C-alpha cells in the first residue's frame, strides 16, 4: 500500500455516519468497537499522537488518491505524528529536501545504504566509525555485491585517491565514533562534484546534532542521526532520521522504507518531537560540560591523551571550527586514554558514582563506556579496516558523553574515580 503526507494534520471522517437512533439500535459489541473521533474546534497546543494503523478515506475518490501516494492510508507508510517530528528535524538541519524517521539510527543508515547502493557499486567510507556500520560494510556489502574502501577521514585526499569510476557514495561521520576524528565537510562536499559527475555524500551527524553542525550547508546530500541520542536527549526512546538536500532522494528512500517497514512508531515520534523543542537549551550545557571535562582531563597526570574537537590540541581543531554552526559548540562527546591500559580503564568505569557506566550517549545523564570491550573490539576493527598497525581503539580508551549535571559534581566524580586508577 502506498501513502504520502499532504499535511501533518489528519482527521478520519467518513461521509456515511449513523444517526443517534441507528446507534441506539446497535448491539453492545458493535457499540464498543465502532469508530469514534475527537476533532475539537479549538486546536490543541501540543499535537496529538495518531496511534492508529489505518486512516479512513473521506470518499471513494479520496481512497483512490491515497492509494497513489496522496494523503495517509497506513502507518507503515506514513503517519502524521511521525511526519511532524521529521519536519521539525528537517527544519533544524536546513534540509530543503525534507526528512524521514526510522525505528533506530542504524535502521536509517542501513535503509539509506540499501536505497542508494546496488550490485557493482563502490563506496568510500572511514576506517574508524560506528561499529555497526563497519559490520554492515564487512558483512552486508559483500552479499549485495558492493565494494567498500575504508580510508582515514581526517585526510580528504584519501577519499579522492580511493574514488573509482563506479564509486557512488562517499560516507563519513561528523565526529568519528569513538575517536572524535573530524571530517572536513566543505572539502567532502566539493570533492563530490569533481571529475564531471556528482557522487552522493552521506554523513552521520549524530555526535554533533543540528545545533552544532549542519552538513547540508556544505552540499552534503544526506545527513543521518540516531535520534536516540541528542535529538531524543532523555534516554527514553529509540529512533533514527535521514535529512535530505534533494526531495528526490527523500522520495526514493521513502519507497524503500515502506518495503522494509522500519518507520518510527507514533509514540516514539511524539517523544522525539517533544525533545526536539528543547535541543537549543540542552546542547549548550552538553557542550560546555564536555569542554570543561576535556580541559580537566588534559591536565591530569593519569590521562595520556584527550580527544575533544573543541580543544586547540585536537589535530583537526580548525576543521571542527569551520564545520561548526556556532562558536564553542562542537559536541558533548569526548574520549580519553588512561595510563595503565585495560586494567586502568576497567577500574575507572567501575569507580564513577555520579557518572553512569553504560553505552549510548546524548542524554541528560553523563555516561562512560569502554569501547574496546563494549562497542569497538580492537581485533574486529583492525580486521575490518585491514589495518597492519595497532588498532586506533586503545585498550585504555574511555568514551565520555557529557550530560547536564552541575560541572562541579562531574569534576569531583572524575577526580575520585581517577584516584582509584
């Protein structure tokens, strides 16, 4: 079944309705199950949740139109609550082509790959990125006949040198997970149009959020998010989003989403839309806390190295500044390497008290995790990337998601945890 949105409002009103006398004549079970709709004359301040699987056509002509993709028909295809949240994110991203929501960030990424890749295609992607993406490149791409070349995203020339006649996608992350390597978005956008043809570009912008970085400003075609993170912001939903420079890309991906069925539920979309309304309030606190923590760790004698793009010591600090929408607003994410390797890292993550030891990121609570054990196994990363040297995921590496706590409490907790190492 096909369906497409005409607006984010929807009322199910059939032309044929029972009279009060006819309803009185109905049996108990029919009365219990018959359709009722609340359509108040005064619009609600907060848009309602359209918790329905089906939308009723107003008449036969309306039914024919929805079957051709005009209006709403079935919530696997589109839903007003889901579209409302997608529209809000698209506006923040500056995505003239619109946006689509998905059941998770990885659902958005996988659907994007399956939409724009086919047998015989070639992809250039970073050798350090989200581990599930590396798994997709290593396990799924060979199944569908797609070649992948993994490169160092800090050096745009590695992308340029990897391009082949059959290259159709340049993929990257605003900030690499978990090492915070920075991709030059302007350079990638320009590279995509070199050589007399356009190569589609796709960026995972999860670590930055639209508040800090807007890839489409640089000519990037698709900006992806795990909305579970900063856009959701409260660790209480799972969703993903794809934002588009061109409406045609959105329509193409919409058709694949309908087939795969990976749309966000209306309930999750409602929570997401609620959260997007406070992104501009939350992100400054995430970023300022991350900067303060990074500066504290950089001066600590038990820390070997700190990776935070806002620090002048970061190798791609100037690139991060050029990518940023706002001064001193980069991300709430950082990583650091402890002296003592694995044992020090294990001791540290189990010693934090205010900070929580858990995966994920972007919520109001600060989180730490150990990538080498939990998300980015060094042996697997090296195998997938074909690296001959040591893994970029050090066994003493800690990933830190700065929450919204008082910075004094965070520093105090870090201080006491580092004392145990």
